[in-house]
C-alpha cells in the first residue's frame, strides 16, 4: 500500500512538472540586438533591474494595519479582564454560600489568636488556642459595618494584576492598604469594647460576692 502511494505521488509530481512552460522574457533584448545596438540593450537592462527591485521590495505596514493590531491587542486585554472579573465574582459567591466563613483575625500570643467567624447570618468573636472559646457576638450596626468593610476589602484585592500595568497596581495597592487598615481599626475597636465589657462583668461579680458576704 505504501509503495503504491509513493509511486502515485511520484507520477503526480512528474506530470505537474511537465506542464510547466517556461516563457522567455519579451521585454529583454536578444544577444544580437545588444551587439548591434548597445543603447537598446542598456535600456532593457535598466528596465529589468527596476522590475526586480520592485518585486524584491519588502512590504510595509500601513496606518490601518497598525490601528487593527492595536485594536486586537486591546480586545484581548479586555476579554482577559472580563474573564478574571467573572471568575473572581463567582468565587466570592461560592464563598458567601458557605455556612461557616472566617473573616479574619489577629495573633495575641504564641499559638493563640482571636478570629471573627461568620456562621450563617451571625458574627462571632472566638479565641483559638489550646481550645476554641466563644468570646462575644457582633450585632446591630457594628455587624453591618464590619461586613461592609470586609466586602470592600475583598473587592479591592489584587485580582487584576495579571492585566493591569505596574503604575495602576500602585494606585490599587494604596486603596487596598487603606481598606485593610480601616478593617483592622474596626476589629481592634471591637476587641477593646469586648475587654471593657468583660472587665465590667468581672467587677460586677466581685461586688455581688462582697454583698453576699
């Protein structure tokens, strides 16, 4: 089978080569004419050289081609931007659908930390160490403010750094630092208020003990 295929390919190539007809250039002068009239020969030679130069000239890009290239590049960048935005939005939606979600926390010692956890629609402050202990619950306006701060921080994360240039990354990083700083301030304020409440409860318990005595 392979032998028949090779033979058929050779026959096709031979037939295709035999159909090629070589034409002599009509514009060029013959040897006899060049010997008799040197001026005519020189003119035909210069004409042939001009034609060869025009054929060998490299193609140049026009303004329209450059505009098309720029437009195609911007289109690809835009599609990547939209794709990344869609993927991150879908990821945030999946994260919101989780029953238990960790919003963040801070270390308070070796192997000890305080975390803000969202369980369903409730926010809790828990202490994590040798065991997990419920410290307080965040409710009301403070809860809504904390959730808003967290959502803004998540939106401003570095998710478009693949597309954005470095000078735009600097602008977005400033916004991220600002939102992160405000979230930490709010979290620290909640911690301070929780400490004050705990101290007040302890003082109240001591007073009750003294009164009982």
